[in-house]
């Protein structure tokens, strides 16, 4: 009877230890590892001007590398008038998830501008090249927040965009 009791007790004890162990491991697996990896890639940067070709505007900011969908950058220049540059960069996995770039400035006809200004300028240029629809530049610009441009380049940016708009309309 005593032997049976000891056996039953041991089984219960082993079961208790085993379930405890599973709990500890489960907790450990739930913790998110804050480890940040470095990723090597090539990023295309387009020179933004009123006459930047469409294929260049479309490839601006695209990343190429082993960890990216596109493995190899295209041959440059894309077409006559292309002033794109391919820059080798090291991203953190955080940059990749957030969509940010280690390049903080962007080359343009207005000089080196911030990444935020460059994105806005590029998007408006793309819209102009694809079909501005509106008849007048003022009407066209009313759909954008041109006040989002930094104050130091705002006037110049609008002059550049107007030049692009006129060129697109005259084609
Ligand atoms: Zn290009």
C-alpha cells in the first residue's frame, strides 16, 4: 500500500514539474527579441527637377539587395536625362519596417532638400507627368498641401512645379 502511495506521489510530482517547465519555456518564447540586424542594400535616388523623366521618378527610393524583392539595381542611366544615383547603404531592420531611409537629404534642382520635401515634390511631379487633368496650374495645385513644403524652398518648389506643368501641357 505504501509502495503504491509513493509511486502515485512520484507521478504527481513529475507531472507538476513537467507542467511548470512548459510554462517557463512558453514565457521565454513570448518575449520579443529587440535584436536589430543590419541589412546591406542599394537605394536609387533620383535627382528631382522639372524635367526628371518618369521612369526615374518611379524608381526613386527603390531598394535592391539580397533581403529585398528586387535583387539587382537596373543599369543607369534609365533613359536620356536620367541623373539617378545608386547608393550602397546599411539599414537597420527598423529602417526597413518603418520605411525610413538612412539618407536624410535628397538631391534636387533646389539643392539638397529634406526627405519629406523630396517625397512631396516627387509625388506632385509624378502626377504632372502622368496627367495633370486640371487646365490651370493654380487649379492643379489646389489638390495638394503646398504649405507642407519647408518655408525655405516653398517658393522655388512651386516655380519648379509650374515649369513642369507647362511643359506637360505643351507636349
Ligand atoms: Zn533614372
